[in-house]
C-alpha cells in the first residue's frame, strides 16, 4: 500500500512539473511563439525611433491578386491562418502585418498611436514590397484602420472588406475621455481567466473550445514574461485612437467598393462602462450598426450573419467563409 502511494505521488509530481514546464513564457516580441507562416521584418524609422514591423507574406510573389489582412486589438496576425490558407488556394498573395505595438512587432516605450500613423506604417511596408494595388480586409480594430487606410490611400485599394469592425459609432460622443493611465491600470489587471471570461461572454455566446483557447496562448505567455508592463503600456496607448478618432466621419470619404460582413449578435461597445452623464445610448448594437454603416458608405454591400458575434470567422467558419468567398469572388 505504501509503495502504491509513493508511485501515485511520483506520478502526480511529474505531471505537475511537466505541466509547469509546458506553460509558455514569451517576451515582448513573442519569441518562441510560432506563427503559421514565415515571419519577415520591415525595419523603418518612425517618430524618431527605429522600429521593426513583423509580417507574413505568403503565396506567389507574382500573383495577380494580392490581399492585406489587418488584425484586431486583442490578437495579432497569427489568427488569420485558416483564412490565409483558403486564400492561397484561390491564388492570392497574402500579406499579414503585426502593427507596431502588437504581436511580434516593436513595443516602443512611447508612441503616438493613431490610425493615420498605423496606416502610413502599413503603406510603407507595402511600398517596400512593391505592392501597389490590393484588396484590404480589417477585423475589429483592424476595421478602423482599414477604413482610415482606404480613405487616405483610395487608389491603392481595390476592395475594402470589413469583418465586425469596431468604430461604427463615434465612441467619443458617448464615453467619457480617459487618460491613458486609466487603460494602463486596466491592462495591468489582466489575467488569463479575465480574458477567457470576456471572450467567452462577448465573442462566443457563452461557449468555449480548444480553438478559442489556442488564441489566448500569446497573451498567456506574455503575462508570464518579464516584459508584460511594456506590452500592457502599448496596449493602453493603442486605446487612444479608438476613443479619440471618429471613424464614422470617414465613411463619406470611402470611394472603394466596400463589403461589411457583420455577425449581428455582436455587442462590442468600447466605453460602455464609462458613458458620459445623461447618455442613454446602448453601444455595440451591431444589428443596427451594420445597416447604418451600409447606408452611409456609398455603394457598399452588407452581409449579415444572424446569430454570430464579434468573431464570426472562428465561431462558425463555414457560414463566414461562404460570405467571405462571395465577396472576394465578386
């Protein structure tokens, strides 16, 4: 009996050690976390500092069709893997950058984040690759960036595709202005449990899966790493343009053929917890926001995915891909 107990204790101890050893620990540039495709580096100087913008560039370099995928705030370019593989089968060259402050790209100690600046950074990257015309896709915060990019560089964009973008309402009109210190404290309080709970409730209708959990791996590793304060600071700084730039005002400037793919269950409403006194508006009503954006963007097409939320490309890939394929084939 005593021998059996010793064996059980040994097995449990080994299991615990093994689990701990397998827990990821990543630095500010996610060294050790493998992206699905080869990661390249674009070196450039911005705001008087040398920066590294990481990106994936897959497919035939002489392809007739080029598409650029812009990630959201809570992720970076790695989450485009399944969509990118589908685009490869359709003979696209696919460019997936990590914006400055995100993923494997530089995390400056100070940076004046704006969608104009991130758009310029992206344009410089594409210019360095001699890519002049392309389709542009933006998800979540990447949608705010994509709209800004299309308004600023309309001749470069063939087709603008927005997947549950935030910024379909002017948050500064409804939410109190907050100092970046406010967001920094929120970021410092991040835990993997809080992130999982938020995404489960807001992205996936209370459901969870191993695919959703895998998306949290970079965050899990950076939380365990020594650079989390710098990562958190950049996360906080990048809230600035979300709450200070009125993307709705850019809708009338879009001259490109535009498609909105909207999961109508989405309720993402940045600033909901700190509305201005007297504001009664409910932020994040995507069943209404999609229709309003379609009416304001000239010639745009709205495809609604009823019952899906902020991450339709993960929540129901089959339904999403049917809509996405219809758009890119037009």
